[in-house]
């Protein structure tokens, strides 16, 4: 049993090949850990309340979906097509790592920033609020400062949603993502808190 719930009913998909864990087994085990490991969830609060589609608790069922959908170098995402809480065939898709990183909201930023909205920090003077955002290429940029946290968050939200929409169209036009993923990204809304 994997984390008390995952199992392998046996079949054509191998969990390891030549003593090396298969990619499908690695992704499956990580998915189950995110949803069923109290230790992992205590260290990664955004996964609290996440679930795995019951048939996917069987490695064979997940592995079949994996082999029909996986793209080398891409990561499993449950947030774009779903509510961010369920791993299932209808809510999961493989996307490029850069796109996945663009969508990640760091929960630790909440505690480091005295419960300020995502993308907002208190300025050194203690009276202004600064908006920061990843530019989609691994660099964090300063978007400017505002007198209140709501206005600073609006800067962050506007920039990040615009960036996600631009990247969605770029990835779709180059054949990297399918239409339903692009459409969901075009509707993506940044929330102030995780």
C-alpha cells in the first residue's frame, strides 16, 4: 500500500524497469503523497483537502491514463481544468514546467508577509506595499508600490493574469497545449489568498 490507499492490482504497466522506478509510478506515488501524507500536507498547505479519483488509487488504472497523455518533460497539473483539489482524468493535464511554475502560488509567502495578499510585500518604510511577480521566465520583477495592500494586489493580479493569457496563446499557437487548456487559462483568475 502506498500511503495507506494506493495499490497495484497487477497488469501490463510496470512500477519499475531494471530496478529503476518508472516515470508513471513516480508521478502516481507523488500524486498520492500530496493527497494522503499528513506530513507532506503540513509542509505544503495548498494540498490540504486534495483528493485522488478513486480508480486512480490503482496504479494500473492511473498508468494507462498516464501513458495515453504524458508528454516528456511536462508536469501533471490538476488546477487548470479543475478546482485545484481533485486529481482525475477530467481535471488533469500535462503542461510544460515553465507554465506550471507560472501558476504556482507559494503558500509560504502568506506567513512571511503577515497575511498579505499573494504578490504583495510590505515596503521597507513600513507604509507602502510592493507588488512582485515572476515574469514567466524565472525572474521576479518589481511591479511598483501602492499605499494599500488592495491596490498593490490589483497590480499583481493584472500583471499575472495578463502574463498567463499571453503565455496561453503562445503555447497554443505553437502546439504545446490543446484548446481546452488555453481556454481555461484565458479565464484563469488570480485570487488574493490561497
